[in-house]
């Protein structure tokens, strides 16, 4: 197993869920820890939540990602937890996945004899499973340069402040005057992997903005998601709370898209 921050892997090892024969520690490779503005933004796999939160550029231009990092309330996890580890662990409740997908993120995977770049929404297969092969290393996340008139937001609800999400949502909106030209709504912790609510997006796209439209999008999301009952919440509650989270996140993203 590859280990970076170890905030997920070490817990699973202590619980007896995984038994790796050996660990390969990549945490001290400086070439995998970076934030580079280059026709958008490139984020190295070892970049921590703390570094994301402290970036003024991310807070201004990729607000949903900043809010996701800020929502990680444990100081230890913020300091040790890495973006690459959070995504490769492939938890449906991973905080960074919804904003990265909403913002159009792609991932770069590298092996000895090849490399590939693919949209992050194609990276996840199911709980704890990705398309990453045993011979590949997750190198970076790539975010596009966002046009003027873009706004984004991330909201999360957990049992307590330092818990994983019962449900979360990231929204990216591109507006032109009073019209929503583009919209991406991505839900976390309500399906087997982070999911785009494409039917809800259609309700908003190319429409004149209104609060009732945001409420309608929230209602549609509650019908699209595939939540389960587990130790954190119930299927019923996740469906109900998703309506409110989506409505509020859509309104926030719209207000920021000035």
C-alpha cells in the first residue's frame, strides 16, 4: 500500500480491515506537493487540506474547494491528510471529491511506461474502489481556469463538526446576467460514489434565476440520489436534508457568480 498522510489507511489497519504486506511512504517527496497556477490550477497529490485552506487564490477562485478544506475541523487531519489520499481512499463521503468534480477537475495517473488524464467523476468505481491500477501512482488534480461570472459553494452536514458527512453538496454556476448558463451539482455520501445530479442541473441551466427554481432543483436531487441507512444517518433523512443543502448551495453559488 502507498501511504501519504495515513489518516485513512492507518485507521483501517488498526481496525483489522486491511493487512498490507508492506507500506511505501511517499510523504517526503517534495515533487508531489505543490499548487501551480497554469491555465487553471494543478494540485499535487501530497498537498494537504491545510495548504488548500490557506491559499488565498483557492478561496477566491475555487471557493467550494476552500470550503471543503475548511470543513475538515480536526487540526491533525488538516495537517496530515492529503488530497491524493482523500480521493484514492474513494469514500462516498470524501470532502474533496464533490468540489473537485463540480469545478471540472481531472486527475493525472502515472505508471512507469505511460500516463493518463481523466475526469475525476470517472475515477471512482464504488466505495473504496477507483480505476487506479496497482502499477499507477496518483500524481495531481487539474482544475480548469474558470470564466468570469463563475461562483461555487460547498455545504456539508455531519453528526458532529469533526465527523464525516451525512450528506454534502458542491455547486458550480456560471451566470450571464439573470441567466444560469452552466451548472454542476455534485453530491457526497448519498450514493455508492460521489455523483452528479444531472437532472437537477437541467432545471437550472439556460433558465432565468429564481429562488423557486433553486428549490425545484433541490426536490429533483432528492429523487436522483441513492442513499442508504448506516451508522451516520438514514435513507429518509439524507433525502430530506439534501433538498435543503442543494437549495442553499445553489443560492450561495449564484450570489458569488458576479
